[in-house]
C-alpha cells in the first residue's frame, strides 16, 4: 500500500488500543475503543474503528508517520501482543 500523504511504500502491521503501565498507575485499566468521527459530523456520531482488546490490520509510512487502519471486520484478540 502506498501512503496517501507522501506516496512512499507503507509497512504492514497491526493497530490496537492498549493502556500503558503508567496509564494504569494513574488512571486504571478502563475499557477503551478507538473511535473515528468525520470533521462535520454531529456530537453523537462515531464509529468504533478498534474495539477494546482487539487489533486491526494497519499500514504505517516510515517517512511521514501516516498510519492507515483497515476496517476488515475481523475480530482479533490481542493474545499475541
Ligand atoms: Zn507518508
């Protein structure tokens, strides 16, 4: 896949929402999703891109840092992370 921002080849990987050790210490291990909301959408519009404890196929551009997350509909647990 080519980067939509700079056109360089992107690296295949996975994206996930996880908490960090310091985050647990300060805020606790809460239930989290990664959401997307279009710029002009209403305040209640949101799409869960990655659900809690799941991961998704993603591509990242090493040149500019752009990351593309694919919504391939697969529910995959983070047991291998
Ligand atoms: Zn790029």
